[in-house]
C-alpha cells in the first residue's frame, strides 16, 4: 500500500514543546506577527486534543484584544474562539504598575529560597552631559578597560566625537555563538560584563549587520552585566531602533541581567516622541490584508505588499506591528527599565 502521509509540521512541533499530559504556562501572551497569528489555533488544538496539555496564559489584554487591528486578522480569530471555548478566561483587575514601586525590604528566604529566586541584581541609569563619564567610572570599577577611542562596533579606531567617551577595546574579542553558524563579536568585555554602544546594538551604521532577538539572547546568556552608552531620545523616524531596544530589554529582563545605561535624557523621555506620535499611525496597519495562498504563505513579497511602507526597510523586523502593539511594548520596556535600573539622575 501507499506509505502513510508525513506528519504535518505543527504536529512535530507540538510533540516537541512539552511531554504529553504536561502543564504549559505562558506569561505575557501577545501576538504581533502575522505568521504566528495564522498558526496558533492549529498548534494549540494539537496540544490540547492530541497531547492532553493543560494551558495557562497570562496577558495584559483580553482574548479579543490580542493582535487587534493586525494584518489579516481574520486568520487569527479562530484562535480567539478556541481560547473562549476551551479555556476559562479570568479578569484580574488593577492598574498599578508594580515595577514602578521600590523593592521591598530584605526578608528571610521563604519556602526554600523564593526570595533569593526573585532577587534581581540592580543596574543603573544615568542621563545628562556627564552620564558617559559616570558609566565609564562604573565600568572601570568593575575591572574594565580605561578610556580609549576604540570603536566597539567594529574593533577599529576612530576619533572620538564631541562629548563621546568610552573604554578601550579588550585585548581579545569574544565571539558569542548566535545560531546558524553566526557569531556576535564582543570587543569590550571583562569577566561577566560587556560594554556596547547603543548604535552597535540597536542602530547599525549603513552596511552594518542589524541585530535581532537571537543576538540579544546570546548577550543575555553570556553576561550578567551589560553596559550600554549613548542611548538617545528616539524620534518618530526611529521605529526600528525602538523595536530593537524593546527586544534587547526583553532579553536582558527575562535573563535577570543587570543593565547599566548612559542616556541623553531621563528614562521617561527616551521614547516620548514615539509614544506621542502613536495616534498618527494608528490607521497605517489597522485592518490591512494581503493575499495568502491555501498553505498560508504570502503570495506577495513583503516589499511588494501595499502595507509595507517604511516597515519594509528592515528585513529582520518585517513583522507587522499595529500602533497599539508598539505603544504597549514601548511602555512595557520603560516599566521594565524602572525595575531593572536605579535612576541615578544627571551626571
């Protein structure tokens, strides 16, 4: 007889996520990518029905608000129906941002060290004209190299710009494995700490390799302290830089890294131009659709889609975000930075 048909790819994925009969907890559920939106219902149907997995989601949004105004949202609506039909939705009230509160006083460990598990090594946040010098002093105190004019983004030398200051390159470069045969060079490092410029991580120069989530995960896995200099106020034209900053902070936050920043403005001002302009672009992506074939593949390249606009300029960020998604993620980033850093004021 004919050989049995091969298993569908999502069946293979579902069988490898968790063992059958497991409890799967997903914190801060959100959907921002059209490909994710289209496959979620089938994936979770397989987990629930075929693998008997119990699911627990947390989210800052109701099921109906997930992927709101997203590209081809009609393909996502069956997942919303699945959540309503198969899961119990519980509304937890409260508008207080607990990350904005000061850390509680130290208490004895409870239940085998839960307090120790929750502890986070605090970082620092400096802003103003002297922020770079203060950050450099912290770096040197940690055992890092002293002032120099090494360009950390390429390992070469260049004249320092006005007001720019940073450490010299380390004697050797550490190459972090990123995946698919790629590595990420780290030119300034000491022990469990690394120094980067904002441009190196989030705003590559023309011709430079833009970084993404896998690069930031590699940094978070390798270093406990991450120093970032030259963080600017991001304008409306710097959405891609803002998205990279969001991905970077997400990776460092989840890995419980300490982040040390030197910025040109206070924390709450870094993304204010983008947050203030969010309403201008609310209609840009809302409800947009492009044709897809029966297999769920795009029938048009992203750059050819009418909704591409300036979003098509960055290939590695070619996920379709709505304005509401961007605002939510940027506000979450500021909230996380408030928890991660001790704002130290102007330098």
